[in-house]
C-alpha cells in the first residue's frame, strides 16, 4: 500500500515539475531576446571599431532571426527599445 502511494506521489511531483518547466519556456525566450537587445543597444551606443561593428551585425542577425522583424537599423532599435519603455 505504501509503495503504490509513494509511486503516485512521485508521478504527481514529476508531472507538476514538467508543467512548470513548460510554462517557463516563453519567459526564458523573452529574457534571452531582451539580453541580446541590451547588448546590441550597449554596443551601438558606444564607440565603434571594426570588431565592434562585426559584433553589432552578428547581434542584429540573432535578434532578427529570433523576433521576425526586418533587418533595418531603425526597426531593430525600436524593437529593442520596446523592452525598456516601462523602465525609463
């Protein structure tokens, strides 16, 4: 009797943890994109060198592929700025 009760509790715990993990996926993706945008804005507002320009271009490609926006500088800056509208 105790063994089947323990198995049932283990199953419920595993199921609950799986549901919680699945619910956190969109949150973690949003935070990942937010971090890419933060790095992009920090690099684009600072002094530029050829290697920094290359890093900015690679960050913009990542942001464009993950967000689905166009590859224009204004569009990326506007999108990245939208993460921080409530913080200013």
